[in-house]
C-alpha cells in the first residue's frame, strides 16, 4: 500500500482532534477526503507529511515509516497545502529551479514538469502576475517535481472559476493514474468528478470509507411529503421499506426508504386510504452531498 494509517490519534491537551483513525490507499487511487470545518482533515494531512507527530498510532508512506524516518518518507510525498506557499516575486521557471536545487534534482526536470501541468505559456512570468488557477498549477508542479509516489492535496480547487476547476480537475485525474492522491475538498461535485473512493471524517473519526461507485449505487431514496393536516407517526410507520423518518413541521415529513422501487405511489395510496390530501411530494436523490449532510450535521 502507498499509504497505511493505523490507529492514529492526535490530542492537544484534553482536546482530541483525531481518534483512532485507520485507512489505507494504493497506487492509482484518488481518494476524496471530506469533513466539516474542524473535523481533523488538515491535521491528518500534516501528520502524513511528517509536519506533525501523532499522539498515538503508526503511518507508513510507500513502505517507509513516517515517524521513524520522516525525511525518507517526505521524499515519497508531494504536498500542496490549502494556502499555496509561493515566492510570488520569482518567475515561474526560476521558482521551480529553486525547488529543484533544494531537492537536488536535475534542473532538466523543471521543463518536463512545466509542460506536464500546462505552464509552458506562463513559465517566463512572475508568479504574482498569474491567475489563481495558474498559481495552483505552479504549486502542483512543485509538489510533483521530485516524482513522488503519493500526492496530498488540501483544498486544491478553492477559489477557482469554473474553467479553472475543469482544468485542475483534469490535471489531478491524470496524475492519479500513476500516483496515490489524497484530495481534500468541500466541493462535493469535485469529489464526485475526480475521486475513486471517499473518506468522510467528523470530530476526528472516520464515518465512511467506501468506493464512490458503491455510494452512488445506494438504493436509499428520500421523499419529502406535505399533507393538508397533521399526520400521526403511527400512520407513517405503516409505509413499507421505511428506514427512517423526520417530522420537519406539523404537516411535512422527510421519509427515507431502502428500495429500488419509487415509493411515491405508496405514500399517495396511504394518504388516500386515510382521508388525507397531499399538498407536496418530492423525491430527493441520496447523493454524496445528502449523505455528507446527513452524517455531519
């Protein structure tokens, strides 16, 4: 496995930021890392890079123990933090040559990376002259300059316009064909468009670790129904395939079913049999966004 995280916890005094987190990732996987603010995403990414040490647990990257041999592990990792740390007064090529000299990489690799991330037309510009999208490309170029096995990207698409989003998304997908990519984002559509697997974390604990295709094939459906009067819970419970329900107001219910069958006709029949009129009946897909909201609210 390219990434192996085993029972990792991180405490700051009495505050537990990560609690017994475990997961693994293999080469060629792009993993979406989701969670609300304060869930522990950035902390875990910093632990993976060796920037922070865990209170408990073990981490290996490309079979190198991050705690025992952090410098060797960092050679296997390309990291793009949320706040892209660029020297904006330098020219693009100059900055990447500087990065190459730090890592003792032949400067001929710089031209290859510039072409790979689509920076050829911007290579002789100062970084402060670039758009946000091109600045992100410079950050990605610096992250992959040493040809790491693992890429850790913390909110790489924040603040990009729709065209830039498409370009960076495609670039990440290309990189993911030959590397392991851990990709943190708040944008559900980006995760669905780019990632193979999804991790959802809340309060330092992983709630979901599944392949995206398994989540998308979920047979659950949510139906919002509004009646013309208050309906008792016992009547709602008579519906088949019902796994949960919530009374949002006196007359509106959110009903979750586990079935491939469209349950709206069953709700209509139940209402008709009991002399209740339906004022509104809407089906909602159980997509990644609704699952995220349900798990983390």
